[in-house]
C-alpha cells in the first residue's frame, strides 16, 4: 500500500481499501461490501452518506467554507442553538474546536483557570487523547512512556471505586475527569451509583466534574448522553467523533461562569466553528433527534447483545459481553487479531480494545438484518478458531 510509504507505521492497519459507504455499509476498491461495525472509531454515528449531512455540506460549500470566530456567521449560530438546545441544562456555553483531544485540552485549561487549582484526577483505564494534556490524563503507560515528562499533578483513581477517588483528591484538585463508559480500555460501564457518588464528592469539595463523552455521547448508548443512564450531569462535557456526521469537529460544553473566567485570547481555535463543520453538525444533530436514531441505538443494541449472549453460551472463547446501546465490547480469552481478519473475509469490519477485546461501534442506522449477519459471521469465525485451537492443542 503506497500510503504506508508516506504515513509511517503509526496505525494498526487492516488490508482493506475503502472506496465508498452508505448507511452501515462500506465498499472496497474491488466492490466487496462490508457491514461497518468500526464506524470510523465511532465517527460514522449517523451513517455514511447521511442525506441530511450531505445536503448541508453541499449547500454550505456554495456559500463560504471558512469564517473565523472573530466574525459572526449564521450557520455557526444555528449549530450553537441546536447543540445548546440538546445540552445538559446548565451547560449553556461552548468552545468549538476540531477533535476529541482538543475538546479535552480546552476543558483542562478552563477547569484550572476557573478553580485556580492545579491537581487533576482521571481514572485508571481512561483514554482522553494523545496530545500532551489529554495524554497526561490517559492511563495506559505504553502511550506515555516515551514522551515524559507530561503535564504534572495528575493522579489516577480506580474506575467505579468511590473510596479510591476519595483517597486521591485533595485541596488542590481542580477537576475529576471520566468517561461514563470507558471506550479504549474495553467498554467498561460505570457501576450503578458511581457517577452520582462522584458528583456528590465533587460538590462537597468544590471540584469540577468533567465527562468525556467523545465516544459514548450523542445517542451511542441508546440515550442522548451516556450520563443520562445515571441521572447525573457534569460541569464540563467534551464531545467530538460523530458530532458533525464525519466532518472533523470537537466541542467543550461548559457552565457560563466557568467560561467567563477565561480572558480574550487565552484560548482559541483557527478552524473551530467553521461553517462546513457547523452545517454538518446541525444536520447530524437533527438526524439523531428527529430520525429515531437514538431509539434505534437502544433497540438494536439490545438485539445485538442478546445475540452475543447466545454466542457466549456456545463459544467458551467469549469471557464477557459489556456495553449499552451500540457501544459494545466482547472480551475474549485470547487475542482477537485472527478473529478480526476472519471477519474481514466474511465482510464485517470490527474494532479491538486492547489485545483481547472486540469492540462494536456501528452507525446508529444499523438494521436488525445487518446484526443477524454480523452474529452469523462471528459464529462462523469463532467456530473456525476453536477448531484450529483443538487441532493445535
């Protein structure tokens, strides 16, 4: 692949060259069709070639592509109104940026400036991005080792354990950041009551609570916001991935008093809030809320997980099924690379989380028919793998 000559060895790559997509399906250059359970790592939230998003981009391209935030723009204004109309009620202001890592970087700066404190607490198993600030809050040492020293004063608490969090916060803790469902470390769902306990602890100690819903937000889990499952809300909410239907965009939603602490020029983004992303963003949010995609996520997620639980009864290789909505992890007893390659042969694209977990993040438009096919393909490949292991064993 000539891409490899120029892009270096930065990505775990699969031998598939994708040419086009529609809904929850993609096609390679040879015309082979795949059911897309990768969804661009969750970016293809409203489906490939979503009609609303395509139309919005085409209309905007004929008007103007870039308007810096030092000027006003009606497309941006419409997007902001749509987003804030859906946001948790106290989060009425937003910094627009271009990616998940940027959304996190803004949150770090806002929280530290507002509180005047320096300490930061994230969770073991966390993943918040790979730029310096975001990387400092990411738990896995393998991502960080070569780049030390990172931002200092970061502590990690055990995800789901409120006592562990109590032990690491102190008088200098500016914020606690967590994913309501951890994505990269294997679709770990917050235990019941944990988010409420964290919220209470933060309120008691004057600490800001940041939720990273870059992967779990915007209908992915069968609710608009992942934190809705636990009836709680953050002081800052970080979004990206599917927010603009596939066009790069990030957003950091904040309480107005927090943003008011930032002076002019202390934080900005050249491309943040550009009209193309904003047009696509309004269309994507309308698709989610007006076309039944969040409901479909909940319904299809249940069907998917029921089917996977049946496969678990049949295949001893499967250790556990986790997730909510269409954010699903399948923990295996072995490494999953051969399973992923087998699925590609069967016309299914799937992700991994670490070496032994399959991760499913399909577009929220996926159908029951597609899910049935994916389950059948997975059954076939697991049967093959078991036969191979029995022969070798």
